[in-house]
C-alpha cells in the first residue's frame, strides 16, 4: 500500500526551498556588509542577482501555485501560509518582467550615483536617477493595484494593510503633539551631555554592549554581534540571527543604544516558533526576504520597545549605571545615573535622521513620508525636492540645511528603491507603546521586574503574543489580538508627554491645558 | 535589424549562473566554518542541500547541454569550457539520482557518527557508516565508468586523468626513497625544537602571519585571513579569495606555515585570469565546487611550493628570522636562523598526518591510498581496517598506534565521502618540485630573488604559466606545457634528498651509493 503524502506536502517543500534561497541571500548581504573584502563587490552583486532571479522563478513556477492551492485546506497556520503565498504569487505576476529588471538595474546604478552625489553634495547628478526611480515606482504601484491612492501599494510592500487614508490622520496627530512639545522643551535649559563625547575605548564599549544584549536575552548560541558602518539585524532562520553595531570611541551612546535596538529586532526573530522555520510564515515572498517578523513596522516596534521604552528608561539606568561607571570610571567620574539618563534622552533638533532623539525622529519621518507621497502623486517634482526638504526642516525643526549632503541626500532609501518604507519607523514607535502598555496590563509586576533587571517576563510575554507567530497574522490582526484595537497613537503620545514633561520639568498636559495644536501642513 | 547573439551566449550565461551558485555554496561553507553560531548548523545544512540540488538541476537541464553544444565552436578557451561542461553533464547523468541522494544523506550522517566515534575512540560505531560509504563509492565508481581499475573513477574526481596504473609506480618510487632516508635521518642527532613550544602571544603571531602573507603577494583587497580549527582556502571568484589559519599560543610553526600554505592556494585563485571569472573554467562542475585551480593536486602543488620550497628554505629564514626574533625577542633569545631552520624542518614520525613533517607526510598519504584502494577493490574489509592501519604505521613509521582516535579515525575524509582524494596531497608535492625546477630554469635570478625576499618574479611566472589558465588545461596538459613532461617524482626526490642530507649531515646518495630500497608493500 502506498501512503499518499498530505495535501500540503509539496507546498511545504517548495516553501522551504524558497526560504532557504532567501536566507542565503541574507547571508550574502550580511557578508557583504561585515566581512567581504572590497574586491568582491562586483561579483557579489552578480551572485545576489542570480539568486534573486532564481527565487523569483521558483515563486512564479506554476507548480508552486498548484502546491499552494492544494494546501489551502491544510490545518492552521499552513492554510494562512498558502493564502499569503498565493497573494504574493499573484502580486508578483502583476509586475511585468521588464519592470522588475529595470528596477533591479536602477537600484544597483542609483546606489552608486547616490553615494557619489552625497559625497560631492551634488543633488543634480542624482536627480535623473531619482526621477526614474519615482517613475518606476509609480508603474510598480499601478501594477500592484492602485487602491484608493497610488502610494498605498508601496506602503503595503513594507506594512501590509497600511493605507494613506489610515496613516495621514495618525501622522497629523503626532505632528500636532510633537511640535508644541518640542517648543516647550526648547524653552527649558538643556541637560549636560559633555561627557558622552569623552574617549570610550572600543573594546570596553563592545564588552558592555555584549553584556547588555545578553541581559535582554539575546541568545549568542544562535547569533553574533559584529560591527558595520550602518547597524542592522538579519536572520538565516531563527537558529542564526545576527546583529551589528557601530563603535565610535568618542560617542558613547551609539554602540550601546544601537545594540539594544538591534537586539529588539533579534529577539523577535529568535522568538519565532520553531515550527515556522523554513515555512512561508518566515518568508516575505513578495519582498524576497527571509524574515520572521510580521511587517517592517511590527519589527521596528520591537527594536524601539527594547531600545527606548526599556533601554532609555529611568528603571534601566538606575540599575545599570553603576556597571557602566565601573567600566568607564574616569570618563563618568563626574556623572550620576540621573544626569546620564537626562543626557541620553536629550531632545535637540538635528539635520540627520539617524542622529535624532526620540521626539524629533518622527518629524524626520513625516517630512520624508509627505515628500515621497507627493512625488508618487506627481504633486512634487524631483527638481523641487531640495527646496521642499529645506523649507520643511526650517518649519518643523528650525534648522537651516547647509547642503544637500546633510539634507535631501542623507538617506539610502530612495536610491535603494525603498519608496514607501519610511512610514514604518513611526508606525513602529506607535506600536511599541501599544504593545508595551498591553504588556503592562497583562503583567502586574512588569515595572518592578524591570527595576530589578528581570527582562525575562517581558520577553516571554512578547514571545507568546507576537514573536512566536512569525508572519501568521497581518500587523492589523496582531494589534487587534494583542492590544484589542487598531493602530492608535494615544499610548505613544502619552508616553512621550509624560516622559519629557518629567525630564524637562514641564507641566503635564491636561484636558484644561491641552498642547497647542501645530499648523496642519500634513494634508 | 536584430543582431543575433553569439553562439556561446546562452552557454556563458548558464555557466555564470552555475558558477554563482557554487560560489554561494562556498560562502555558506566558509561562514559555517568561521562565523556561524552553533545554533545555525541544522538549517545551514538544509540551505546547502537546497543549493546543491538546484545547481545539479541546472547542470542537468537539457537546455544547458544544448547551450554547451552550441558553444563547442566558440574560440578558445570557451570551446574547452564547453567540452568540459559536456563531460561533466554526461558524468553526472551516469550517476543515478538515488545514489546522489544516498551519498548526500550518508555524508551528513557519517560525519556526525565519525565525530562521536573519534571522540570516544569507538571504531565499531563508525564501521557501519564507513562500510556503506565504501559500498556507495563502489557504486559511484561503477556509474562514472570503471576504467581499468574501480579506484580510477574516484581518483579522477579529484585529479582528472590520474589512474591507479600511473599512480602506483610513482608511489612505489617515493616509498623506496623515503623509508631509507628516514632511517638514515633517525640515526642522526635530532635538532633542537624546545623553543617552538614556548609562549607566543596570539596577536603577535597573527600580525607576523599577515605580514608574511602580504610579502608573498596575497592581495588583502581581494581576501581576508580568519581563524578556524582546520585551516583552509576558499574563493567566491578571484575577487574574493579567503584563507584561514589556526593560532596556538604554545606552538609557533602552526599559524605561520599554515598561513603560507593557504597563501599558496590563494595565489592560485587570485591569479586566475579575469576573463575566466564566472565561467566554466573557474568551476568544478562535476564536483560542484567553484574553484579556479586545475585539480586538487595542482592546487596542492602551489600550497606546498610556497609553504615548503619557499617558506621552509634557508634563503627564507636567513632573511626573515631577524624580524621573527624582533617580534618574539624573549622566546627566541637563544636561537639563531640556522637553529630555527633546522627546527622547522625536523623529521620525526608522528601518529597524526596533519602534524607530519615534509618527509613522513607522504608515508601517511601512501598508507591511506593503499588502504582505501583495497577497500574499493574489495580486498580489504572495513572490520579489518584498524589492524591494517596499525600494522602499516608500525612497519613504515615505527609507531605503535595507541588508539583508533589517533589512528584510523583521525581524518575527516572518509566520513566526508572523499574517498579518492588522499593521493592528491602527494601528487601536489611532486608537482611542486617539478614546477619549482621549471621556474628555476626559466628565471636565472630566482635564487638571488628569493634570497632578497623578492617573491614577485616567482609569483608572476607561476601566474603566467599556471594560475591565469584556471581550469583550461588538465593537470597532465599543464605539466606538459610548463615542465615539458608528465608527472615525474625525480625533482621532488632530489629536492628531499638534497635538503635533508644537508640538514642532517648525511652523505648525498650517489649512483655508487644508492639509497637502500625498502620492502615493496605497495603493489
């Protein structure tokens, strides 16, 4: 008697193969960013292109669709995996081959052009590439299905289900909250930060960051910490989840908070349930990326939660500052925990997004979201982009942009073809507070656990609620399951107001004394 | 007007893709051996299996054969690439799918069993895996085409064109030479080696090894030096050729000569002509390995040439010893260049192949070649293998094997499914001297160049003669082109006799006073 295989057998096998290919792509990228000698860049790009092409070919193989259809009746969560796979197949089929090819070529080319343009403060030389990038993304949005707004399809690549209509009022609320709070903070005396730029030997910073990562529960048996110019987290299944940081000997917070941020991402990936390993629920099939997290925003919520809500809290530094001071006794001789806490939470407008504090970071994001949305709508032309950028920096952050290198050319995203991704940073901030508050409701001892440096209960709760599910649920479903509601900026705004009012000695906003609304520039 | 693509267009494209896949497999293996956290091993094995399967599928795709046939008329060397590709396709087709699958599974399983058996000195637990490995290799040899001797097909996997009939007399000559020379050396006083096991800080060893690699011309812009338990060289195109070494703080020669050895391999790969990048002439299609060297033996000839003929020479240490002494002034205070040279060329039988000196190394190889050939012939049974091993160690090296861990279980090769590969180590030794002597004939200033530490002329000559051709020529063709003859042990034997007679103060063998022939155990 022949036992016939279960109906989802072929689907699981093909999904595993696809996940393998995308994990290998992740490794090629990790290696290129941390280990590869400079000579390898051209042939590495060819290897990446070959593997990306193969993965696309396997996804679009009619046998994959047949296998996914057969698996639609499989038990949960394989039915979901099959459904998501079919959605990805159909979406990818809607994108013409020549558009895919053109986008891949333009990405490689534009990155190069951008690197030189940024170095030479020469926006004009980048403008043609960006114009073409915008055009191709408009075609991509059209192909994927225009929805209510052409920007929606691009948002959806990074945050499935997010729409311009849902995002706009949320960002408006943030803007109305952040601008007056920033104004109030700037009227107060600035905290001391001089000691953050003293000399902190790299080896000691590395050791401290490593210990901090371990305390949060990052499993070095399934991971490693390297250095790279731009810190990142990447995984090759939950069994091998790597993070990087950047150590600067004259700036203490960089490596430390950078590590905590990446650890947040890594805890998510390490916490995906083993049953999801090598399945479609640990694979972003459309984005061609092996990842266990539900979306960019969901992922970012965990990096922000661990970096900011835990790592920049008074509870954290009350406990950890003595160890830091012991590591750097001379550098921190004239500093106490309270002074250190205020320094690493200092709010100060900066030209550069990646150097921004917790409050002004969202303003950087909103600027980019508005401008790229207008580019996609066609209401802003690439040639007018620098002026629009500079005007907005002046209006929101009170900063005059001295050159495009520190302005419109600062980010890699547009040259890398990631139009639509910026919003997820702020969505992640918002979700972080929603999830954190849900954890607080579920874990009555959470605050005292964190005060004692017990991070296990929080991590375990997040694992149960979020991490273990991988990509089983959409971000909206996950929010609903975990917090009981949709994306909601209130917990985040309450957290920021409370935190900074406290740190800067501001009167807490009350119903009688609401924060002054800002001018509504975001439509 | 449509311009039709050249007849080798599809072949070059498909070959590039295959090379990409195999380069990626190399990276997966490099990473597993140098960087990967322990948790990643299972999913990494799955990724390797998926990519290996894909590469096999692409090679056996009928379109690849069609493309290769169309390219047979392309200009040299693409015609050769096409011919070799067709040979690989036909050979791989002769191997039944189930045998390929069984071998892959057995390799993974046997490796694991072997690791435990070696740790526990338990040959009996490994014997069933080895028996099956021998059986599958007999089937493999049959499938590939038995030739005159079933062992030939296996030899040919590593050294195309090498046959048992050609190898046996060569090894017999070596054996007849080495055994009496060893006896004569053992009758002489042993040189001092006490200082080699003093404490040599790892960081200083690393720096010295790195500088030595640079002096030989290893290009760190297209490479990197890492550490691993078992040193190796691996490439992901000529643009990215990596080496590893093993640093032991209480054994100086390990990291140093290990590095020079891997540098020899790396110079070969870095010297392949850029036009061969991503072609079939930088790809071992049948072995499924991205490699530019013509064969295992040819490759080994270059590691041995740079490690031994250059790196263990009097000219090398006369020049470099002062720098070594400056690096380790306390450890080498009571040592001079001559004493150091004698120490690193000490001949002393050892149980362990990888610890063997230049002379006894070949005896270790011959033992393994004879035993594995007998296993494949069926004239030796796996259960009788430990006794056969131990008897031969006693006869050839005068050593009593105290346990199988230090005997028949010491090497990874049989559990890794590399039956047929051992001979290439000695073939490499022989070729190294043939190539070296050819260089000496072609470069009248070679000796004085080396005395002055000018390694460029030798490296450039080897690049022109050997490296740049990649896999264009078979090892036999390459030997013929470069040395004017076939594999010939004479230069190697003359080198060893001369060197060790000199170091140990032996009378040089003359026609009147020939070395005493040893008992002929090798049939």
